[in-house]
């Protein structure tokens, strides 16, 4: 690979598994073969995670105050040190105001670096929404923070696990409100975002499936009229723009079809409709060991002026700092960030 993009990776909520999976991922040489990673957060937290949680005494933690100071060398983890955690007061595995504030300031700084074009893409580790709000930052998640700090109006969340990709018309709202948000203009916008993102991933002629909202996609109006009045008109409008979109397709079959290769991406109408099939495939729990065998999948925010991909899981306070957290979702997010950054060049 001739070009290795610079990726700014947030440490996430330091009370959770973010620092541990960060060290585990950046402790692998193949990551440095594809990108130049820069952790954004507290160097002391990363040092503690490396020594105590991951037991990697060989890794050097290299604090920096600018991108120019980075070494980008395997064996040395560059950390844009925000000095935003008092290690002596760090509460492991608990909701904490200090950790919520640290998670937010890490996100804010990585966005600033990307907007200033000092880094090519941003990768986010999990935050705790309760801690975030206790710290005075009233957002429902990363997606809303990114939209606010970049001034983005039209955006959406995409989840991906290998070839299955899902983008959402709505995400962090009640189910009742999600139904109200299924409107032609919004559905059309998300179809367009899905189309453009697939092209940015190198898919030259994306095939887009648009899910229905109601059982059996409404059954010609018997179970609801959203498909007739809002979704179908949006699909038709997309097709007049040259987008290969089909729908509305019954929600109980559309994801199986996409997983089998019939479509490149699915437009889901609300959060759980899209999240459940992705996590069923990507998250595999082993009852015998009591551990997650795989925690695959990546979360990408579409419509932003900068690249953002993320792990597709939470802070897992119950497993924090025990050395057992699975870093595969973070590696997936890094790989997606690399692809998007290279294709954007």
C-alpha cells in the first residue's frame, strides 16, 4: 500500500473497555501496515491499560501535542495527550462524570483535527451516554455530537459486518417517534446517502434495498399506509435520479436477501430494525466460556464533511480492564476508515 492515512482514534470512556481494545488493536503490526494511527485522549490512561489490563510491557506510550510529533511506528503508540483524566480518581467499570467529560473532549479534539485536515479519518471507541449527559453534554450518542460539531444537517448511521450494510432513517428516538419520521424526503435522503457511501467504498453500481416499516411492508395498506404514501414515492424519486433502489421490501426478508448478496446495502426505517440483524451476525456469544467469541461490525456516520467510523458496541463496564475485551470491532472500524480515506483521496 503506497499511502497510509492518518487515523485519529478516540480512547472512548476511560472507565470502559475502550483503552484496553485500543492497546490490543495497536499492539498488532498489521495495523501499522495499513495506516498511521494516533490515539486522542489521555496518555496516562493508555499507559495504565497497556501495563495493567493488556500486560504489554513492550509497548512504548509516546505522548504528543501535535500530529507532527508522531512516530507512527509499530511498538510505539502515539497519544495526542489531552491530560483529561486524573488516574488516581479513575473509576473502572462505573458511570462517572470525569470519564464522561474525558470521552467528550477526546471526540471534540479528534473532530477538530479532522476538520483542520491534520488527520484523514476519525475512529471512535465507545462512550457511555449516561456519563456523557452527567458531564453536561446532552447528546444521545456519537452521531449527534459529530453532526452538531461539524454543522451537518442531513446525516445517518450505517452499520456493516462484512458484505451486509444497513443505513437508518432514524436511530436514537422512541419507536413511536421513529414511525412518525418515516417521510418521503427523509427516506430519499437516506437512499442517496447509502448510494454515495457504497460508491465511496468502491462499489461502482450499488444495489439498494429499501425496507418497509410495517409487517409484510403494509400488505397493500392493510397494516399501515407508510409504504404507499412515503416509502414507495421515495424509492421512485431515487430511481428517477439514476439510483438502483428497490422497495419497500418486507422487513422480515430484506436482510436475508442482502446477506445473500442480492443487495449492497439496506435502508432500514428505525434503529432496532437495522441493528438486530447486524448484531445477530457479528456478535457471537459462547455460553461455555461465558465470553463473546466475536464482536464484529462497524458503525459509520454518513453525510459528514469528515470520515467517522466506530466500534459497534458499548463500554461493557462489566468487563472493563480485565484483559478479556474483544478488539475485533475496533479493527473492523480501522479497516473501514482506511478504505474510506484512501478512496476519498
